């Protein structure tokens, strides 16, 4: 579902203002942004080569000649653009030197390569460089209306692609071939890219939560687990469904129903203000009570947005509370080595009035004849 009014709203000034407020609280005069998703979030630039310098009064984006035409269209007045003919870093130093009152500059410690950190110490030695963690990521965790609309578009693409793919699955088809079909349909439905390598795992391999598609051929009675996503306007969806080739046996049905109920309980009860560990427990406690606790080894979910894995996390060790506007995955699973596994994953928006499940693809056990 596309919300044209939401997508046409330029929220970049609000984002930059929020970042500048965070810089003030951190006693920083500026931030050198090196993570490309963060640069896109703040400026709209989607290229693969960029640095961004944000201070109280300035926002300067550095890129190279390959993006000279693109950067103007994407960034507009959100930042001053400098096209560098050699290294982007060579352009940073004179710009910082020309900004009065800039002494303490933060850098993104989780994203800066060691060789680039060495540049800060050597070429940028006149400034005080201070490591920062998640200054921009914490802003990205709260989605605005335009971001939610883009995620909804990505969900729609993924669901339509899955609907086209499932009827084509059959014994003898390999996991790799099935992944190729699904990815072709994702592209045909308009996906800009694949947010991660499509997972297709069948039979005993469905017990591998992050299996890579292999040359294993489907067999009658197999579970087939499909974990995939689409990208719209840079924003990701992330969906998992598990189906059976042919008629499911009693054991498969029983395990599937436990996972489905865990998914429904978590999606229905997750709330703003709840801690990540409490959200995780919504599904984990039920799965444990059903006797499968040891078979659910990963966390319940994570945030999605410009990256398929971003803040927040729904895990048994996370104390941070959930906030209005977060979009998270709910993906409980049960995995039994040598037998197979089931995961059902949905994308959920947290609002003041409760959780809204954005994913609409059926959750009942699908048996493919």
C-alpha cells in the first residue's frame, strides 16, 4: 500500500535536527558519518561511496564523480555536496578546518575501518576524535509514515512473489532452483534488490535457521522453509513461511501449530513500552511450555528498515523498551536436527494503540499437492 502524501514529505530536516540535539548531549561539535544506510537516512543519497560531515550548522556530503548526476537529484538541499576527484578523505580535512568552533568530532566506531581510523589519527590529528555508538541508528529505529509506507510496499512485493512461487514447488526441484524462481518473481514484482540471500531449506535442512539454498532436491513430505524479502525505496521486508510438499504427517502438524500459536501470541501481545526480553518471552515461554524450548535457539525478532537487521532487538538479554513507530519481525521457530524445522515470520508495526501486523500472507499450514 503506497501512501503518496507520506512519501512526499521530506523528513530529513527533522532527522538532522534530532541528530544535532544528540550531538549536543554527547558534547560533540560534529559527527563524521561513514555508514551508508545512515547517510541515506540523513540525506537521501543511495550511492555506494560517500562520507557525511554533520555539525551544528553544516551538513556536507562527499562523493565521487560516478554519482555527480545522481547525488543532486537525491540530496537536493539536504546537504552541501562535494565531488572529490581523488580520495573522499582528502576533501574532508579542508572542510572541517573551515568550520569555526569544530574541535570535538565523533566517528561511528561500529562502522569505521581501522585503516580509516588511522587517517583520523594521522591526517586529522588537529581535531579530537571521539567514538560514538548508534547515534543515527537510534533515530532510525523509529519509522515515520513514509518509511512505514515503503516497508508496506516491500511486504506487498514479497507476498505476491511468494504467492506466485509456491504453486511451482514440486518434488525433484532443488533448493537453488526454488530460490531462483522466488528471486525472479521478487524482481518482477518491483523489488529493487534482495535484502539478504534468499533462504530455501528443505527436509532435514529446514532445521538450519539460516541455511543457504543448496542443490538438495525436494522430496515428497518435505518441509520447505522460505525466508526472503523485498526492497522498496531502500526499505526492506523480511518474511518466512514454511510449507509441506504433499500431505503433512501428525508430527509436522503438531510442531507447526506450536510455532503458529507462538507467532500469534507474540504478534497479538507485543506493546510499546515492553522490554525486548519481555517481547521475546511472549513466544519463548509458550514454546518452552509445549516441550520445545531447546529447539528455539535464536531471538524472537529484530527491527527492519533501510537494513534488514537493525534496532531494536527482541531477545532474552535486551532490556531496552520498545517505542511507537518501530517495525519489528516476529519469527519464532522450532528446529529439530535430522528431522526439520518450522519458522513463521511476520513484520509488525508498533503503535500507541497496539501492534499492527503488516504481513498478510496466510499462516496456516500450506500443503502443496
